[in-house]
């Protein structure tokens, strides 16, 4: 998968009807670079591998055992079992890099009824290590469909299992917290049990390195507003960024899509005027590229640049501010998470996908995983205090931070959520206003 991912970063003809080119609608941009969309292989199905078939078996590390039917790609699906509650947006979920290393269970029973659509993915690949559904639709009913969920999984080498009791699985995860699991052909149960015994948590891997780009690229060079004024130039640190984040940024800025380990010197060479840090998978305290991105964020804050972070970017800012992060019992995954803005008292319904959280400065770890996994004690790397701005209305966990005396803020949820909800999308406008004030020299 890693080699395939790197290859598909190559630009494509900007006149192609497929792929991803967020800068093509900007004023002033000519020949915007275009990148591969995860659904592109379905435009020519001659190279799609055969569909898995036969009886399947899902085994949990805590002893759970569920029988079903295989679909998607042939092989074993193994990773951390999690679930999402969205009733739609399965294509966006499957292609969200934040799911890397996990087995994704959909709680909604019918998945795939409107098929897979070209140019609507959130990245260039399918990231879960396996997919669990009650029923995978084989005959989508939509004029724009170019394939089925199974064909998308087949094209990206990801196995699936259906006809299992997803309600029972979800209730088990809700009670016990996320668990490791494996599924595959029923006749290979003994082999799967042996693999399950030696399986390690995906959080031990440098997942940010696995899902991020290697070299910086300007997505909309020369972008201007409607009056011909150049848009501010920002750097978007890619820790597993979703395409719709880049679309939203390109509608407001000239965007340099950056790897998470980009050097300060390279940022300066690109004349970056503000910094954004994306979502992504895994443990925010991992010593790999997530830590390098954390130090880049801290430098930006200390130097006075406007900064915005989403999801993993929020957690990295928490660590850079001297706060701790910890593994949640089952995380927030779905399109109906209520968030309270402590400043305005407004409640937003948000889309979320995370298994870690920033510890509350006063109340510590809330809704923590039974393992007690947490980051080590750290220091404030940028020297400024932070204040909790947003909390989850259900469990009171931290959902966003404001950096005091600096034009910087973060949110745990997704303002760019596609297909929705869109309550929080104005946060991108808040960031643009911060950048404009900074460039004018306003306090």
C-alpha cells in the first residue's frame, strides 16, 4: 500500500474529469496541479482484482467471535476495531486517512446504496485495514455511481465482511473500548487466532508518515480574489489531510501543501504567511513525524504566525502547549457529535473521527480508555497560555483551544465535514480574518 500511495501523488492532466484539483476554480490560476482520487480506478474496472467470497469470521482479542460473508479484496483484515455512526458519507469515511490502521464498522445497516462517485473521495486511497458492515449493497441506485463499495475495496486491496451483527459489535466496543481484531476466511480460523495473539496496536507505527506527502506543492499558484488581489499564502501541514480541507483552504488562501516534517527554512523559502495543521491517524505523542509537526506548530506560534489546527492538529497544539493527550475509551466517530462554544454558549452538531483527546487543564482525562494510555509530561514549547474554547456536550472532553495573545486556535471536530453537517464551516472564515488582521498589523 505504501508504494502505491507514493506513486499516486504524481500530477495528472488538469483537463481530466477525474482526480482532485482544488485550485482549478481559483481566479488567476493556470494549469492547477491535479492528483489521484481514490475512486479513479473504478473508471476502468479491467484492472480491479476479483471480489472475495465465501464464509468469513471476525475474531476479537477479547474473545468475541462473529460469522459473516466476505466481500471486498481477498485476504485478512486486521487492526483496531472502531465504529462510525454516519448514515451516509461512507465513501468519505473509507478514504479518510484518519482511519489508517483500523477496522471500520458502520453502524448504519445499508452501506453502498448510492454507490461510489468519481472525484468525491477524501484522499487518494482507502485507509482502513478492513471494513465491517451489516449489508454491502451490490446494485447502487444513483445516476453518478461508477461502482460499488466492494469494487472500491477490491481496487485498493482492502477486505470486507458483511452479514455480521454490527449492533452487537458496536455495543461491545461501547462497553469495552476499542479492541484489536482480525477477520478472514472461516476455514483459516486457527491461523487468524495465531496472528491475533501477536498483533500489536497500530498506534505503535508512525501512521502520520504512512499517510502524508513527501514534498511540498503549491495547489493554486497565483490565486487571487474576485478583484484580482493575491490571496494570502499559507502552509498546510499534511498529517493525513482530507481533500475537502484543502478545497476549503484553497477557496480562501494560496495553499502550499506541506509534509509534516517540513523544515522551518523551507517554510521561509515558500514565504508562508500562516500555518494550518490537518487531521490524521494514530497517537499524537508518537515520536515520529507527529512530533516533528508539533515542533513546527510551536515555532509558528512563537514567531507570531496565525495558526489553525483540526483534529490531530488540535492535539499536537495541545502537546506543544504543555498539555497531555490520552487514548479515549471509544473515541468520537460520527456525524452527530454536539460541541459547546464556551464563549458564545452556542451548540454545534459536528462530524468527528478521533480516538485520542487533549486532557482538560483542570479536570484531566475524561472518558479515558481502560488502558490509561497517555502522553508523558511535556513542556510548553511556544511560551503562551491556552484556554479551552470548545467542549463536547456529552462527555465534557476538550474540543478546541484558543492560544492567548496569539492569532491561533484549534478544534477537535471537522469544519469541512463532507457530506456534513456544516455548522462549523465558518471557522475557516475566522481563520481568514485572523490572517488578514495579522497581515494588516492589527493587534
